[in-house]
């Protein structure tokens, strides 16, 4: 059996998992490494994708979820998009939630083996809402409802949207976890002075994906482009301008600058603006409630909705956690 490093001070961890869309897959790698190193996660606070991963982990279904998302390619992700023309959002996320229901079942937060807090935002009262009891899937669904993109959850007189609107890195809920020896926070919207690509952070041995993984990520042939164009057209009613090219210009080569401007749709503007806001808010949360170890995933490593890149992002989470443990945690003793 591999030798693991167990901390001398104690092994109980309070875990904070931030929002950030697909980059939140890195949370899976963080959890895996912590467990492999002998740490016991005794509480989880999560927002948006962090709420989803944290809730699934607490329910004991993370390995099954990992297997599922690592098998998704670009087209599998497209099939999960359920567009609605509601003024409250562009999609319902019902296909995602149906999959989670099959995976997790109808479980209550208070019945989970470890305490979980998921964070949403109430638009009516303009305040955070912490879910620490009640149906887990409802709490997750409220926490992932990106304003204008995923329809909100109506609960009584509350209109609940993504917790990242006010608190993308919920440090305070785990402040009450007095039994924890360490607080580990994972910020997946970290700001960097210059854009950082995922490949820049992975070690050389990990940056080379297998051929199967490359095929999963690589657009192949014209029919992929057709699918992408069809997807863009779905967003036109939402204010996107993906179909704004004149008929007479179809097939005509376009300058990169012009293409960039044409594809800067209302949806892209909302997502990018939300990302920038979350990155700034996360910095303030860390400054006010400093964790014992902070793992930062630059927001430029991939787009918030590149959900077909789970394998790479999980590896990135593992790699950065290994680095963080070697730098920040107390010197350990070898156990078998």
C-alpha cells in the first residue's frame, strides 16, 4: 500500500468549494487528494458548482458522478442543454437535475453523513440564503441558477439564483466547524495578471491527454461546426447575434477581429461579466476569512461552460492540491 502523509496536528478538514461553472470539476480532484492523504472532510460549504460537487460528495455518490462527467464529450453536453424562452432564463437545467436525481435520490441535507451548506441568493430580499436542511437537490438547483441563464427557483416568496452573485466562496458557514483542524478553500474564479491556460499549469506528464480524450475534446469535421451553429441559433431569441452574418457573406473568410465582435452575444456578455464579478468577490472573501490552505484555479483555464473537459480539470485540481499540501500543511508523519 502506498504511504500517505497524515498531519501531526490533526486530519479534520472543513472544505469550502467555490462557484465557477465547469472549472468546478477541479473540486473533485481536490477531494480525491485530501482523502488519499488521510484527511477527513467533516464539513462542506459550497456555492454553485461547489454546492453541486459538495452535495454529491456528501451523499457518497462522487465516484459515480465522476465516471459520468468524464465520459461526456462536446455533443453529450449539448444534449443536456434544455432551452426555454422564459424571460427568467435561457435554460431550465432539468436534464442535469434529472440525472442527479437518478444518481443521488430524494435525500435531505440533514440526513447526510457530514454537514453541508449550499449558498444561493434571494433576489427579492437581496441577501444570501444558506441551505442546511431540506431537499439536497432543490438546494443545489437554487445555487446553480446563473441569473439570466438558468431559470431561478421560486420558494415561497423567494426568487433564488446562483449564490455566486453575492458569495462565490462561502467561508463563513465553515467558520462554525470548530472541530476542524484546517480550513481548505478552493477558488475556481481566481484572477491572474495575464491569462493562464490549463496546459500551463499541468505537469508535462499530465498535459498530454490520451488519444481517446483528445478525440472527445476535439471538434471533428463540418458536422461539428453545423451543430455549433445550430446551438448558436438557439440563443438568438436570448439576444445572441450568432446568426447575424448576411446571407451574401456566408462562406466568406472573416477577420478574427470581426468574428470576435460578431460572436460577443448577450449570453457571452452575461457569463463573462458574472465571472469577473465572482473573481473580485472571492478575493474579498479570502481577505476577510483567510483559510489555512487556498487552492486557486485561474478563471482563464477554460470557459465556465466547457463541461466536456472534466478529465483535464480533475487532474488540475489534483495537481494543485498536491502542491498546496506540500507548501502549506504542517509537516506530517508517514503512516501505512
